[in-house]
C-alpha cells in the first residue's frame, strides 16, 4: 500500500508541502526579511528561497493529483494551499505585532 493511499497521510504531505512552499516564498520577500532579521538577505538566497517555494508548491500539487486524481486532487490542493497561506500570514502578522510590543516595552 502506497503512502498516498492512506488518506490522512496524503493530506498531511500536501499540507506540509504547501506550508513549506508559502513560508519559503514569504521569506524570499525583502519586506519579510526586514521584519524577521532586520536586513535583506543576499539576492542569491532570495532567488533560492523563491525557487524552493515554487518547487514545494508544485510537489504538493503533484502529490494531491497523484493521490486523488485531477478533480478531487485540485480541490484538496486548493484547500490545503488556502489553509497554509493563511497560517503563514497569521504567523507573520503575530510576529510583527510581537516585535512592536517588544520595541514599545524597551522604550
């Protein structure tokens, strides 16, 4: 029995691939680099993060389609990417607010 035929494992793999992909794409952006590390990363590093993000999203798409076929696979992929993008967004938002509070406490 293939790992893709275990329903929850297939969903977990697609979700994790989506989460890693969106996190890498967010980290490739200069604004988020400034927020997280206080500086922009080297352009080469940003390009590698961008490539890794897209590769991860494509791998997640392949897993979803391989496990469920084109019709249900695309639906599952859409749901997982939406949830993963929301999680990355909420993390960045909460991190930014935490940093603002920390800086206000220092002043």
